[in-house]
C-alpha cells in the first residue's frame, strides 16, 4: 500500500540551518511517509544545528499512532538520511503490527 497524499511537515529549526538542508529533510520525510499504513494526520520536523552533532527529529501521527524518530550525524544531510531510514523502518513495523500503538 502506498499513501499518495501526504501533507507538508511543520518545520522548526535551531541554530544555523541552511535552507537547502531544510528542503532536503522535507523531501526525505515526505518520501518516507508515502509508505505509511494509514492517513498521516500530522508531521513535524526539528532540525537542530546547535546541538553537539547535527540532529533531525521527526514526529508523525499515523491514524492516531505517534511515531518519533531522530538521526544525529556530522552533517545535516547525514542526520536526515539516518532519520529517514529509521522512519521508514518504524512505518513498516507499524504496517506489520497495526495495533502496536497507544491505547485508545
């Protein structure tokens, strides 16, 4: 199953984050979200260049189930790639075990 309609993530930045790093993080996040098992209700990204190492956090709500992943790297691109890989993994796991989420 592939979700074709995914909204643009809300983005927060800390420190000196170049616009191209933000665009790259959005592109990679949206790409991963197309593999969600249900409707993506909300997505937010935090790009932090002020932390030790560059860090990218993603918070996603898939049909009421919260998913949080992050990546830390020596560059914002490396951190984004790690975050995307972890997000895809979590979304695939959610697809295999759809009831694995917070209690209603």
